[in-house]
C-alpha cells in the first residue's frame, strides 16, 4: 500500500512557507496571551505552537528585529533563579496601527487604533453625507491627516484603512447607492480614498463591519452563528454563519431594510413602497403618530391570531463554546 500523500508537498520554497507558518503561530499565541493578560517565554511558545526550539528562536529574533515583539526580563522576585534569567515576550502595541472610518447618513467618524485595537485618536464629524460623496471623501482624508499629525504615527506604521458605509455593497465591492445615497452613484470610495491618502483601503457595509467586530472582539466571540441587526437611519443586518461572514449570492444577504412588509405602505427613500424601513427604522418610529394609532402595521406571520411563538433561548446555544 502506498503511503498517504502529505497535505503539503515539499517544494523549493517550502522553508519560506514553513517559516511564515511559524511566524503566524507565534503571533497568534502572543495575541492570545495578551487577551488573557499573561506573558509567554520561549519554552511557553514551544509548547503552545508545537514548533521546535530553533524555529521559535529564529522567528522571535526576526520579530524583535522588526520591532513587533519585545523581549523583557521577567524580573522574578523569588530570588531562586537557576540558570539563565527568565525572559518573557510580548507584542509591541506601537508596532503597527490601523485606521477605521464609519460613514453614516449623518456623520463621518475616523479612529486610529494601535496593534491591540485600542483607539489612540477618535473624531466624529456631524454632516449629511448622502449627496456629497466628493466632499465627504475629501473631509475623511483630512481627518486621517489630522490623526497622523496629532499622534505622530508615521505612515509606514499604518497598515491601511477599513471603511464601513451605510450603503449596500455587492460582492464586487460596488456601492449600490441608487435611491439610498444618491450622490454616491458610480463612486468608488476605495479608489478615491486610496488616491487621497496613499493607504490601502477595504470597504464593507456598516452592518457587516459591526457583526465582524462583535464576533472578533465583542459579545459574539463564542458564537459561530450570529445576526447583528443595525437600527440606525435605516435598517440593515450582518450575518455570521458557521463562523464566516455570509454575503449571499449578490452580497446583500443582510439587507433587511428594503424588504416589502406592507404592499400599500408609505413610499420609501429607495423608491419602493412599504419597505421595512418605512415602519420600523428609528426615524419612522419617531415620526409615527402618538394618538395610539400605529401608522402602519407589519403583517408578520408571528403576529397573526393563533400563531405559535417559539420560546426565547440563549442566542449562543447553538454556537461554539
Ligand atoms: Zn426601501
């Protein structure tokens, strides 16, 4: 019987790939230790990563040279040290930074975060954005420049810009702005901001950005199946399914706001009639009559007479623990 085919066939560049893999494992172990407020030594890293002593030593030397990892004396107070002094390793929070931009209907916010995701600069600009793409993108770039000048973080330490925008985006990254953000039709914010700032730019729908953030850093860290419903000026949702962001065939899996819920309802800003946004967005609720009469009724199966309601359950019951 022939031996099983190895998962990774040796090639001429295997040493490079294995080195990169080792670097990723070491960085992941150090990031996990930081989350748990613990510190790791080289032997700890060998145990956590399964890498050989020589590999860990080589990877750590590279990361220290690059300024990504710091090597410190553990400074044990027990005075019972034997052999060489214990050293612990940790990530340098100032090694790299990233910019976050939130473009909503009535604001632009720019945040500069360090490697640990902690904001070091945060500014909110209140302005209506729907009709002024060019001005909004210029003002965003100006805010980014302000962040750099105020903090002194050099451009080469900024990994890039992540932009969340309150607009549907298809799988190709194109804004579907018709009727939603009229001044943004045909605009490519990724290209425009890259030209204005020189940074790499990633664009994502704001509800998708929110569910990714909650899954990675927030209340949904232990859940593999999550729906985040964003009630802002409009209504949107971000969906994580089996641990991955669900975009759907057209990239619009979470676009709840323009689903028709009342065929004879009010005209929506998108041009259709009776969208969910016309009855359930914060603006629609705020504008609803206060005489006890609901302006519109959502015809949902669960609201019909005799409908059976499911008991409430922990949203993470079915997720990975
Ligand atoms: Zn609509």
